C-alpha cells in the first residue's frame, strides 16, 4: 500500500441522480448513459457528504493501487463511498455522519489525513 497525504475538503455536498439544475454549485458530474449523477452543494434537509482528496499525493493514471489503498480500509470499516477522480487524484466522498470513522480508518491504514 502506498501511504497518501489526504485532505478533508471544505463544503458539504449532496449526491443526486440526474443532471445539474440551473444555478447548482456543481462539484462533479458523471455523465453515465443510464445514470447521470451530480455532486453539488447540499441543500437544507439533504444527506450531506464530505470529500476527502488525495491531491497531496497526486499521481498519474498509470499508477496502480492508489484508489484501492483508500477504499480497502474504508470498506473494512464499513464506510460507504462515492468516488470521483481527476487525471491526477481521487476524491472519496463519505457521508458526513461517517467522516470521523473514515478519517480513523485511513489514518490507521497509514495515510495522513489533514482536516
């Protein structure tokens, strides 16, 4: 496993089915053929998600195992995730209610998590 430098990003997001609406503050959009999904600023009453970024350990697309090194300890801790990626890093979104558990699991796996 490759230890990574991670950072909990500011902001609280909602993960919703469908395309962004006019005026949405969009953090990510996945244009999948049967299930477009938008990550946007959360509105009152919605479940909130927090993003943990691996930009402190930026890597190329050819680097194997970087995402797995984050997901394996989170799965072992029973933390659900939604993952988006850039060409150099990953954003692992976790339910805000599980953020502390996620940070603990990642830290115990050898990663450095900045809050």
